[in-house]
């Protein structure tokens, strides 16, 4: 699951805000042509968002 979190995190940190959408995030969670259960996808996205926010906060604080 950590690999999926890393994929979603990379999307959140590297793509422009204009290109981000829920479908992109859902697509990244698919492995072997199988979409995980809703609760698993939600956990993956929650972990990726939390991790991304922490990294963005650190970057922001260094710029101040």
C-alpha cells in the first residue's frame, strides 16, 4: 500500500492544480486491473494528502 500512497503523493506534489482530479487519484490506486475497495482507496488518499501537506508546510516555512 505504501507504493500506492507514494504514487498519489507524487501526483499531488508534482502536477499542477489544474490537472488534478479525483479520477487521476483513483486511477493511480488500481493495481493489476483491480480497483481496491472504497475504504482502502480512501485510506491511501488520506495518507498521501497528509504526507503531501507536511512536505508542503516544510517548504513553505523555509521560504518565509
